[in-house]
C-alpha cells in the first residue's frame, strides 16, 4: 500500500513531509533492530531516503510501463525497477567463495624478507618518501639565477652568521 505522501512526492516531484505513520514505522524498524539510542534527525533522514528511493522506483516503473504501452504500473515493472536500481546503486558483498579465492591468491605471495642488520622502521627509497627534499633554493647573490637543490650547499658563501647567506 502506497501512502498519499509517496504519491504526492511522485506526482509533484518534490519532497513531501513524512506522515507520522512513516515516522512510526521507521522508529519500529529501529526498535526491532535493537537500536536504542539515536538522534531525532536519524528518523527524518531515513524517511527522506525512503521517500526518495520509493519515488525513483515508481518513476522508473512508470517509464517501463509506458515503454510497454501500458497505462498502469504492474508488479513486474516495479520488480524490474528494483533490480536495475539495486544493481547500480547498492553494492553486494562478494560471496564467500570469491573471498576465499582472493585470500588464497594474496597469501601465495611471500612477504619481503627483513634484513638482519637493519632495525627500526623500514622506509622506502627517498623517491617515495615525503621526507625527501621537494623544493629548490635560488641563489639571490648569483647574477645568472642558478638554482640549486636543497642538498647542494655550494650556494652558501660562509660569510653570514647563520650559514645561509643572510644576516640575522
């Protein structure tokens, strides 16, 4: 049975206020799922999702009925709309067999060996670390505008107190 609210949402293409019956139904669902504490906005959010989802299903079912040159929406139209909507809106978890196959394939790969003379956290090469220098320093004293990387200290003249070519 479709409530008047759902039909008005579907016909007017705008969100209608949920009826108290809808809110009571959602609260009952939460209660049967043993959800004891929830924000009051949860019921409104679920009600909004419910109305939007049902409206989209009915709209799609109406399109399928019109395509089949029927005036009324049939049960099969709604079933097709539900199947198509669930295929691209919701993802189904993989089957247990698929998970076992993925796990077996992943577990076949050996772990990288740990070198005996290295202790502590093993980091990848500097190219893949965020700790690598990713900037360049321009020598303001050089007329040619030569740039050096952060690891090149040739720009340091040693004439300053801080060793960076500037006075503090």
